[in-house]
């Protein structure tokens, strides 16, 4: 697997409150202090994601990228991150 970090990525996006999901090209963020950048290899949507999109729960800022579960590989670590390293396999459930 390549460790090159692209500038853009494809994402499932809610562009505005109550709008249908769209597939869009978005910028790949840079990790800040205490954060990691993960190449998502598997992302799960669940009923909470649908409810956020359909009912604007949490009054989020838009555009919004949803996905409550993800698994992948750490590509970059932000300042102060010591518990993970580039190449580590990770799983997150928010």
C-alpha cells in the first residue's frame, strides 16, 4: 500500500442541512496536535448517521462528512502523538 498522502479524497458528504448525501471530492486534512490522519479502508454508516442527515441532529456545520465507524492505516501523526505511529492499523467508533 502506498503511503503517499493525496491532496484530495472522495467522500460521502451532506452538503447542507437536510440535503441528500452526495459523493464529492474534498481536501485531505492535515492532522493537528494530538490528531492522526488515517487512510480509511472501511467506513460504516449506521442509523445515527442517517438521523443526523435527515433531521439535522446536533446542528452540525456543513458540509458534513459522516461515518461513525472506520478502520484503516495511520498515514501521518500530529504533534504530540506518541501512542500511534505511521503504518499502525486502527479502528475508531465515535
